[in-house]
């Protein structure tokens, strides 16, 4: 078998916006506090890659095993790896997985197993690429895929989505910073400028870099990459809120082509 998209495929990037958009062309989703991951299944082989293309498979063996157990022999899923702990999601426990010792990773995978929250289907189980189809169509196909395969799998979960802006605002109030995605393909902006803070995509800052930048504009970019303030300890979140003040923005996740 051979998948129709490369493992170098770049998933959707975050862009900022000053207000929540509304209208029939928008789909809204909560943003999860974890590691963005593309999951490739090609026959017996499973590869987990970060959105920057870095391998994650060895760090999350329980996820690789869960994907390998699915009856579907080929697919590409886009989602977020998270670790639930004490009623919340623990970013610290995710970071602990990035460890050189396989024995340590195995121990952590058994003590604090991860979940994979999936929000997009890029290649279906027949091996068809869906990247040029609309998000609405991909969502429908993903829901069918999830209904068929996720029910008996405790590791894989379908991320909720809605076209109801009221529900999206409720998610935003609960989380504090959210994102949404347009249903039609558009090009993502791959660089940012202090003079254009509403058109920011931030590949330069990774979700593992937990130092707070001193520049307010850099802080905005930093928040986009770390998904939500929940990735920080409470004291750090308070400092971020104080630093951002009225400049705090929402973040839009737009499909890259």
C-alpha cells in the first residue's frame, strides 16, 4: 500500500482574528491542550508525526497500538494527543514522554495513558486523499469513520464540532481562548509581522518552549502555538493575562494547501 499524501504534509496553521466569525460557512471546534499529531496508517505500519514533521511514535506506544488495532488498514487522521489527569489535561505529563529511555516511556504509557482526540480525516480507509475536499465533507466522512471504528477503542475520540455560533461562544467562555476553521480551503499565512498582528502564523515557537516572551506581539504568537492557557501553571497564566491585557485575541485554524 502507499498513502496518497506525504509524511511531510503540513497541517492547518493558526491565524489570529479580533472576533468570532459567524455565518453558514464556518465550523467551530474546541481546541485541546496537547500535542498536534498526524497519524498515518499504511498496512501494518503506523507513524505519528508532529505538525512540524517530527516523529512521535516511540513516545506514545499505546496510541500506535490503538491505531494498529483498527480494522481499517490505511488512513491519515489529524488530531491532538492529550493526557487526562485528575479531571483536566496535563501538559506536563505530555512533556515527560519526550524521554530517551524506552523503559521510562513504557512505564509512563501504562501509568498515564494518552488519548487521541481527532478532528480531521485526510485520507480515508479506501486510500482516497480528502485534502482538497471541503471541511464539511471531511467532517461527515470522519463521523462515519469514527462511528465505525472508535466505539470499542478507549484511546481514540472524536472531537466535537458545531456550526452553531452560540455553542462556539460557550466553548470560548469556558476555555478563554478558542479557535475555529473555515469550511472552504484557503491558504494559510506562514509568517508574521508586528505591523500585522491580525495575520499571524507562528511556526517559530513550539508548544514545548514554556518561557514567556517579553514582547507582547511574541506573546500573542506564543499563545497561538500552545493551544490554550491551560498549557501553563496557574501563576504563569495569570502573568500571561496581565501581559496581554486588551490585546488578547482569538485564534483561527486555517487549512494549508
